C-alpha cells in the first residue's frame, strides 16, 4: 500500500512539473507573439507573412492555454478544465504541424511534437492516473 501511495505521489508531482513546464513554454510563446511583428518575424518568418491579428490571436490562445494548465488544478475549481486544456493543446499542436509542413518548414515542428506529447501525458494523467478533485 505504501508503495502504491509513493507511486501515486511521484506521478502527481511529475504531472505538476509537466503542467508548469508546458505553461511556461506557452507563456513564452504568448509574450513573443505580442512583440512587434518586425522583431518576431526575424525568429519566426511566418509571423511576417500572415495578418498581425492572427499572430496576436495565437498569442492570446497561448496565454489562455498556460492559464488553463495551471489555475483550474491549482485552485481546485473545475480541475477537469486542465484535461480539456491539454486536449486543446494537442489539437493546436497538430494544426501547427500541418501549417508548418504545408509551408515546407518541417524542420521547426520539433517543439510542436514535444508540446503535444507533454500535453498528452497531462491529459492522460489528470483524467486517469492522478485526477485532481474539486473542493
């Protein structure tokens, strides 16, 4: 029984590390997408080739994803939203992969793949292995 509790605690901590790490990645993405287009297009050429409002909207989505990964579970208010956020991130990352591959930018999809894998781990963990219950 003690071994099972230890295993459960390790999974819980690992999920929190994954949530915080992915949230930090998305906050970084959000901050970048709110910089001047000329600045970010040097790092991410696609941002200079789509309307600026799309870049800003994606920045807002990134920010909401970061919030959705942390706050519902941390505050224990509708913690299942963390799972839904993770599933939304998976959809977003697959969309980004399709976008980049269609533009001949397959070399930049590594971050999208890693993000999708982390989000899949979070969705699985918070849904099946170590769910957080509402207060």
